[in-house]
C-alpha cells in the first residue's frame, strides 16, 4: 500500500474492492496522534461521526471520554450517516 495522500500503482485493491488510484485522506488517531489506515483501524462512532484508532486500546480510551478528544474536532474523519 502506498502512503496516504498518494496514488497507488495498481487500479484496484482486490482484497478491499477499492479503486487505489484515488487518494486516501490522512487519518490521525485522536488519542495518540499516530497515522491510521482506515481500512484496518479500530472504530468508534459518536454523534454520527466515525473516529479511527491505531488499536483497540486507544479506541477504549476515547470511548470512556469522547468529549476530551473531540472538542476541537481533531482526529475526526467525517463519515456522517
């Protein structure tokens, strides 16, 4: 897989059924600040927004106190329903 914000050489990733020629936005874990692959990330939904995490432990920390991590909106990849 290529880095975020870059196009991939192949047109499709058959495992994920995704057009890899399109760019993937950079996603940051709002708890630890690590870059996150949204396809493999732990996820938590709060108020119709999905937040992505590097692993379940960061998701658990977020889940316990989401307002602490979302006040300025950082780390949120908006995926509203």
